[in-house]
């Protein structure tokens, strides 16, 4: 190796170059390659520099082993890789924007020329250079939920919703995603998560709740500046919902039997539920001042949950419901119905004036009575479902039933609370049969049938 062939770089730079080659990495635009013109940073130049470096640190290698060194360095160069490094923005835990260095492997040096590597680098950096990439948060889901979501978002929700969200986070979501960065959680991961829960035996409604809660978390994180991407929960799909449990409604004869079994005040609470369709929390939270005996109606203004009084479930739940005479009479028999004694006092309360526990009433009153009349499935929800079903059978429209129950969607009233009654369907099918056959086969004349209605509900 002649003196003129020595590289115009320091021994330190040569060592850095040799280290890069030995680790099978060639860095684009690296600092130690700057003394050479960019167009000369080729495989041949790197081989030559490697050989010169060994000549610098060990004079005995200059003549005898130059060819062998070239072969060794050529082998390492052919195995080395093109690496792209760049600076990117990210969101700190406090919401400020920081910068960090990132890198990626573009390919092998033996497979790509420098021009090809630069083209790949340009394609990868184009979205960043055009401003299409937003800063990603380094915060994990567990950190966001515990530091921000629980203390700041949950208090704005109903107490029952808060309790369910806390339980879901503790039992299901945080064990699966606590250590995952918010920006790294994608739709596929959530899709696999809910499908695994379904396969583990959880119901469709539970998995739908998981999806909705994750969607709320990501929407909240985006609103507060801790997440900049699209909500991954939007793309999660669930299998077709299958009915797991049969829905029931009480028949009029069963209602009469139960009214004979219950004692006050449970009898009146049961009657209010059947005749008005109120939720159990609305019945327990009912005050005397909410009842207008003169106009025979009541106003739903508040709700009771686990002994705590709050607003009704939704905005549509605040409503006025007409009262039949049977309910008026039953209410007037209760102590405290007069104006002097009533006011803000609860209609149904314990001996200490506190709200009843719906769970205690369910297991001590409803369930035992239901078993006596052949309805072991009886619960508070059955009262609303019974009201909705009999309300429509008595001539009420679906829209009226929706208003009675305080639903925001008519589909909820129809799909969940309306139960087909077998006797009613048999009567309709019998009339249809007579209509089709003109009654010739059964001795029933066509004029005996009721006129078909043109009303569509």
C-alpha cells in the first residue's frame, strides 16, 4: 500500500468505519463518510478504506495480506445493510412535543445501490416531509386510563355506568392492554381481543361493551390531545347476535295472582311498574311531589341507584306518564300521600326514610312470588317488558310505547321490550285463515270478520 493510497480521514474515523462494517451496517449520510464525496461512497471505496485502516494500525498487513483483507471486507460488505435514520416528533406524557431519532433497515448493500437506497428512503420519508404524519404518544393505555380517564371522565357519567366501567377496566381491558402504547393499539388487536372473549364464553353484549368502552377511551384521548390517529375501535366487528335467553312477559292472570301475594308497599310498587313501565330506579326514586293526583299523572324527575339519588338514565327518561285509576287508588292508600306529609319525601322508603335496595326487593319479594305463579324468571325488567307488550295489545302504538318507557330509540322498544303473545297471534292467524278461505270450510261468514285496518305501526 503506497503513501498516496492512504485515506484522508483520521484513525478515529477509520475505526468508526471499520466498526460499522463489522456490525453489518452502512449508515446513509453518516458523519464519518463526509470527507469522501458522496458519489464515491461505494462498495469499492468502503473495501479500500477498510484495507487502508488495517494498514494504518498494523504495518505488517500492508503487503502480505492485502488481497486476503480485501476478500474479507468484501464478504462483510456484501452482508451489510443500508440503514435510514431520521428525527421524528412524539407526544410527551404532559402533552408537549419532543423529538427522537428513529431508524429502519432499507435492505442489503449487495442488493441495493446507493441510488436505490436513497429512493427507498425518500419514499419512506415523503409522508413525514409532507406533514401527513402526526406526533405519536409514548403514553401507555394503562397510564392514560389511570392518570386521566378515570379521575376526569368517569365522574361525568352515571354512578351505574362508572361502576361498570371500573369493573370492565380492572377485569378485562387493562390486563390485556395496560403496557401497550396508545398509538400502537390497532383495529386487528381489538378484533382479536373481542373474538377471544367470545370464544372464552362471554356474551355478545359483554364484547360489545368492551368495544364501546375502548372507543370511548380513544375518543377521549384524542379530544385531550394524547392520541392523533383514527379510532381503532370503529373497525371492530362482532358476529351476528344470537338470543341466549328467552324473554318473558307476564300474562293478565299472573298479574292478578301476584297482586294478591304482595304486601304493601311492594304491591303498589309492582302495580306502578306494570301500569306505567317505569324503571326500578325511577320507582324507588319517586317522590310525592312528582305525582299529580288531580290530573292523574306523574313526572319522572330522578332516579335511585344503590341508595343514591341522581338524575334519570337519559334525557329522554325525564317524562310525564299518565296514571290509571287503579294506581291512583293504591297510591292514596299509602301513608304520606297528603300534601302536608308528602313533598320531597320518597313514596317508597325504609323505616329510616332511605331508598329501598332494588336487589333486596328482587330476592326477598319478586323472585319468591314469581315461583309461586310459575314465573321463576320474574325480575324488575319483566315489569317494563310486560307493560310494553300489553300496552300495544291494548291499542297503543309503538311510538306511544316508546314515550311511556322513555327510550331514545324506537328499535329498543320493538326489539327488546315487545314480546309476541301466543293467544293474540292465534287469534290473528284464525282471522287470516277465515279471510283467505271466505269462511266456507268453517261455516264462518266473511261479514263476521272485523274490517282490515289501514293503520301501519
